[in-house]
C-alpha cells in the first residue's frame, strides 16, 4: 500500500529520488507551518512556531522506505510520522546525530535543484544558509 514520505532536503531533487527510489511519484508540494529548515552538514527540520518549511510529498512503497532507511542511516536520522496540515500523516526523517556544517557546495546545489523541481520559493533555503553562516 502506498505511503507518503515528506522530503525537505536533498530528497526534494527529483533525479536523486528516482535514483534512490525508482517509481516514487510526486504527491504534492506544501508549506508546513510550525517548522523551519536548518542546515548543518546536511538538512534537518525543527519546530519553529512562526515559520513555514517547504515539504515535497512523495508517494512511496515499503520497498522505497527501506531504501531510504539505508540512505538516511539508523545512526544519523530516525524515521517517524509527521502530522500534515490536512490532518494526514507522512513519514519524515529527523536528525538524531549532531553533524556540524557547513554543507558541501554539491549538497547545496542539490537542495537548490530540489527547490526548483518542486517549484518552491528559495527564500527558506537561503535563510537557512544565512543562519548557518552567522553561527
């Protein structure tokens, strides 16, 4: 049975997701209230009451989720359920191991491509990059 997976980092990239999860399809693009994008070595999201975070929803299978579990790793990200604004839920990965930045230029390029792929305004991504530089 298909599941929803919420991407906020490099898995917004359509090319990356097709390489990692062949056959996964875009379900929706949405702005998730109460969360913001944070960048260190890689992307993560954190609760932020007055923020919004662009989220790409993918329709995935159990096989896709197992593949994502392998890419995200059991020691760096943990898969959990995320409440969506429409009352539904999607799987999301939350960082469980602090990995300081900065992200590589290649990784930032994939993030920017993912934002373009989903048609998101790049402002939240650029704001996350700016916050990281000021730390």
